């Protein structure tokens, strides 16, 4: 139960007016006209209104004290989190030498009259190596590689699969070197021979060897109609593209494999080959590369000021908020003669930082474990305030210095850091198309997928709600609720956190922290399973944060929940004056948004962990759709979200406590109105 907040003065506006009118008889007995039309009464009401405003501010004093008490307890506002995106750099033409994209390259959205440009900066160096295909082969039998390199450009070409293609047959292209994180353009000259397939949905999968397994390649475009017509295939290779020996031939391989079709694939119109495609020639070369970028601007290193040689000094960075999720902020203190000109010159944001005559100090969360000689500082990422260690008086009248004090007149400067963050960084796909600096041979830049992970800074009201939770857990993970609160502190970009403790079996007592990322869905609520993959950097940050705060002996695993594919087949009729297409779209939108791990469920805050899916729930959702006249039948199917395999129809799908639903290809059949 919360303590009642005191009301320091509970008088209302009307009570203030009535009290003033009663004072008239004592102070001014000749004033007898107390009607509202009297000018004097108007003045009374004006001053009563002003007094009422003062009383309102007076009663806000306990709220201010509450916030100040939270600050004393170390509860600060969470800074904004920057969105991240994979940015593709496209070359104007194939190059003979490697093309480098330097770390810190800035790309942005287009600036409009209504919205400013959103900047992203690359976080790593990218080298677009000039890899080219040198081997073309096929494999229709295990460990038996057929080399077709000498047949390229001759006659009618060669059959890349068995005469009757079967799952597992593959076309192999070997490159002269590995091409990690690059875009490869394959140019095909083909004969129309691969009969039987739907050219829009060929039963093919493009893969590259990543050192451990065959990794799927993202297909940017495919104009060959299933290797049947002359065209191009553009692939994005993994960042761990490696060399492997296939059939006794060592090369940096990329392959095109015939996949096995499931019943659902056949229902969607994917058909198998009746005859192998024939390829006359094929060449491959790198035409671009991919690199991660984080939203925010890179601020050049700057001088913050000079030290006064006393404890508890503070300086403020020139730009705030500060992004802390990409790389730590580094503060440097001059170790030499502070009067030299070169010690006060800020470093360039692109050139390596010179450390001659400078000492780099370490950023810590607090000075609790800092000794008098530890070169530590704290940083408020929201306000940009840098603070050095204080001197604290102890109970025995002695004093202790927490953290070293920069020498008097020492110059304090900050290395280049990033500022920005927030939800504006969650831009859509193909929005980052502006390259802020000219790079030789680069003709275009774009992001293939939407940027994700951008979260606004915490509000004061949210911090007030979080404060008692922090005080209760005291920064230690003991209960399941503690693990959930601390996981959110470590990664505010996570949408949902659920802590489950195993109660039996060989894993009894183990703590499982389940994470659901903030995955932007379209207006209809559709999601792709890959959008629910938690970035490795986020999982590592949460694991490290919890490991420092868990009870000794506790076994903690950080992982995603199990997503249970759920498919609904409904038979409905449109409402009066509603077209069947509009009714179908409305029904599908309702299903996808209800069976949604982030925005679904009865409360619209995400499907509850472990809650079963009932046919009755689906009936209720569809009956609430205004575009539908009535719902005739609803059937539930459980689906494998990876393979699409469908089980028998059921009335209810039970979910374990560590599982969430995932909508998988709902189907709505429209009935004709009478």
C-alpha cells in the first residue's frame, strides 16, 4: 500500500473567493455591492485564481522531493537507445582492387520540409574485395563434383542438375578469394529447359560456406526465372564467408541447391523441376558490401576544461544525450605540461587519437569500488555530465577519496563520441539513401531492412515508477522480477522480458531469461520470424549485466522464447455494403494483430507467455470486426515456423510457460451473401 501524499493546502478557488468576501465586512464595511458584476469582485476573483495556481504548485513540492530522493539513491533517467541497421554500399562497376569504406562514414535519410534528415554512422571498416568466380561445377551425387568451367560459353551449355532434378542437387560457383559481407552479382546466360516450375517461386536456395555450415544468402534480385532465362542473381554473402574443399576442389564456394518441397509449399504453388535447367555461361563478381550502422552523429573530440585539483569536479559534454550502446566514452587527462599547445587540440573524429602526453580514464557506473588512485569517472548519458570522484567523510571522522582527482591545471578532453538515439531512428527499409561524403567508385547506398532498436529516453514519470523496484532489488538479481527489471536496465531496446525458473529435472533451479526484441510490424501486424531474433550484442550485454548481479551459484541463461506457429483458417461473410476484398483484409488484420507476440493478446500488450489459443477466442476477435457479417467456421492449426509443416486441426493449442504464438499464413475464405 502506498503512503498517502499530504495535501498542504486543500482550499479551492470558490473557497478563496468566499474568504475574501468575508474579509470585506471587517476591512471595508462601506463596500456593500458583492455581485459578480462589481469591478472589485472581479479583482477578488482574479487574485483568487492566481492564489489557486500557487497552491497547485505548493502541492507539487512532495513530487519534487520524491524525484530528488531518487537521485540520491542513484536512480537516473535511461538515455535514448540508438537504432541499428545494415547498410549496403553499391559500386558503380566491378573493380580490380579492393574498395574501402571507413568506419564512421555517415549515411542519412532524405531531408524534407517537414522532417530533418536522420543520420547513421558505420561502426566498422568495410573492405569490398574484388572476388571473381573461377570455378563452375555441379553435384548430383554426394562428394562427386562435376567441373563445367571448360564448357562455359560453348554450345547449348550444360545441365546443372540431374536430368530429373531431385532435392540436394546443387550448382557450385567457386570464387578466387573469400568475399565476406559483400554483394555478389551473378550473370547467367541460360536456355529455357527447366520445365515444370513456377518461375516466380523456383524451388531453389542460395547458400555460402561460412566456415561451419552452409549459410543462407539473402537474394537481392533474381531475374533468371529459376535459371531458365538470361538474367542476373544478386546475393549478399555472410560475414564469415570461408574457403572449403568440395569434391576435392578447394575454393570460396557459393551454391544454388534444389530444396525439398513440403505440402504447404505445394499448396502455395511452388512446383518441382521436371527437367534440369541448362546454363550456357555464368560469371560472378563483387559489386558492393554490407556493414552495420548506428543512428547518431559522431562528435569530434573536444576540450572540456581544466582541472581545479579538487574532488567532485564535473564537466559537461558539448552534446547530449550520449550513446552508450556502441562504444564507451573515453575521457583523457593531460599528463605532461598543460601549457603546451598540442595538449589542448581536440582530436579528429576520423584519425587515430594520439595518446602522447595523455592518460585515458575509465568510465564506471559508480565510485563505490574506486580507490584513491583509480582513474575513474562517471557519466550521465542523458545530460552529458562527466563527474570525477568525490571525497566522503566517514563515521570515524576520517575522509576517503573515491577515485583519483585530476591534477590542478590538467586539461580534460573527450575523445570522439556519438550522440543521438530515439525512435526517430527506426526508419523504414530503403530510407537511408544519402551518402554524406563522396567515396570513390560508390554509386549508391541503401538499407535493405528497416532500422530497429531505437528507443526514446526515459521520462521522469517512468523513472518514478521504476524507483521503488530498484530500491527493492538493490541492484541484485534474486527473484524472477529482479531478473526482469535488471534485463530491461541492461537493454532498454528489448520489448518484453520474461523470467522462468525451472522447478524440476536436471535443470531444476536454472533461471531462463526470455527476450523479445522490438520488431516493427506492418500496418496489418505481419511479422517475419527473423525479426524476432535478438541481436548477439544485446544478448551479450544482458548476460554480462546479470552475471555481475546474480546470486552465487545461480545458473542463468539468456535466450529467446519458443515461438509456436499458429495458423487460422476461417470461413466468414462480409457485412452489408462491404466488398469481399475489404472484409478479407480486415479479418486478416485482426488475426495477425491478435496473435502477435508484441502487440497481440487480449490487452494488446503482447500475447501472454504460456496462454493457450482457443477457437472461441478467434471467434470473438472475428465477430468484433465491423466489416464481417458473420463467422461460419474457424479451424486452428499448429505450424512449424521454420519449415511451415502443419499438424492436424485442433480446438486449442496449448503453449508452455516459455512459449509465445507466432502468426503463420492465416487464411480467410469469403462466403457469398444471400
